[in-house]
């Protein structure tokens, strides 16, 4: 499949780069872009080479959520079934980012609005350009935060701030987002791509199978009781302890050499 609305590559360094590429529409999602992102994520999941995914956007925006030009709201027109759109596109997208068995870095290069503000929250490490901002724009058009926003926001920033963001739809600066614990780190605009790529390459050389298990454990922790989480840690440690990377990590440590991890 050739891509028209995204840029996508998997490098020899193990970094899969997926950049949303509808800059004139601030990378808002139409059906074609959804389908391309879905295909790219499928390729990442099945790739032997991909060890880390880096998600970003082209142009001055990261993603403005749903392309509203694709919605016929003319008087008399039958309103679209947005539940179906969520079921068919946004929920699978967020699930696949969260469940991808590799670290997912999101580099938020500019404004992130609507579903575009919540996609980064489903990723594992979020860097944002200093000029970037996050807007829960849904309330301004009579909609409800989706793409996991109502679940992720309160867990990341607390209920009071989540409600303020969702009910007011005000612009949250990248710096405030970092201070509130919504994202990992703010960097200067000029270095965002390099910083994100540097982080991605660093992670790609790590024991990424183990990193995927860490991600799984942390993603489940809010749903589990303490005892359940202990049992999950036991099960995941069993898997980690059977990996080639564990063998390599211990052997390299004992022999005082640099480990060479393979992600399995
Ligand atoms: O429908 C379903 O399937 C349900 C699921 C919904 C998920 C959602 O994401 S709903 C929320 C949809 N998104 C929004 O409501 C955000 C709309 N956009 C904005 O509020 C603003 O554009 C921004 C705050 C993001 C940025 O503002 P600003 O002033 O920096 O840029 P701008 O001038 O508004 O936008 C630049 C261009 O992008 C402009 O086009 P033009 O005039 O230059 O030809 C604008 O129309 C276009 N654009 C921005 N966002 C969207 C969009 N075009 C279509 N859809 C958009 N969401």
C-alpha cells in the first residue's frame, strides 16, 4: 500500500517513523488517513525490524482530530453516526497504540486538538515542542472527549483539571502540560524531531521485549487490585526471564561489556 496522507518508514536503527501528513488541515483525520495509519501500525506490529514507534506530524500542527469538513451537518441532512466512527476508527487506533508491544514515542510538533489531543496520551513517552498546545476541543462543538480522553485525562492530571480541560476546551500550553504531568517533556521547537529521534534510537537499542512488558504492566496497573498486579508482575517477569535479552543483559554485566540486545 502506498501512503498519501502519512509519511512512514522503518529504519535499520529499529525506529518506525509515522508522521501525519495533511498539514493544510492540521493533520486532521479523514477516512483515508485513518486507513493508512491503521496499515502502518499493522506493519510495525508485524515487522521484524521495528523496535520503537515514533509518532509525529508534518507542518505547524500535530493533529486537529476529526476532519470536520468530512461531516455533513447541513440543515435537513441526516447526521452521521459518530458512535460508528469511534467504533470503526478512533477506538481501534487508540487500542493499537496502547497495545503495541513496543515503546511508542509521540513528538507533538504543534497544536493537538480533539482526538489529536488524546492520541498522545495513549502513547508511552510524549515530547512536545515548546510552541505546541493541547485543546480538548470537543465541548466547543457539542461533543464528548473520545480516544480514551475521559479515562486517561483524570488519571494523568486528576479529576479537577480533567473536568476543567474537558468542559472549558481551553488551550493548555506544552509547558503547563508538562507541569501537570500530562506529558513527559517539553523541548525547543527546533530540536523536537532530533530529540525524539535520539530517544527513539536509544530505546531501540535497549531490551525492547522487556520494555514492552513494562508498558503492559503499567498500562494494567490502574485496573488491578494490588494482589492482581503482583500476580501480573510475576507472570511478566517469568516471560522476561526467558528472553534472550535477559541472558545477554546479565552476561554483559558480569563480563563488564556493553550488551547487544535483540528485542526478544
Ligand atoms: O466525527 C467523528 O468521527 C467523531 C470523532 C470526533 C473526534 C474529534 O476530534 S472531534 C474534534 C474535532 N476537532 C476540532 O474541533 C478542532 C477544530 N480546529 C480548531 O479548533 C482549530 O483549527 C485549532 C485550535 C486546532 C487550530 O487553530 P488555528 O487558529 O491555529 O488554525 P485554523 O486557522 O483554525 O486552522 C488552520 C486550517 O486547518 C484551517 O483551514 P483553512 O482555513 O486554512 O483552509 C482549518 O479549517 C483547518 N482545520 C483545523 N482543524 C480542522 C481543520 N479542518 C478540518 N477539520 C479540522 N478538525
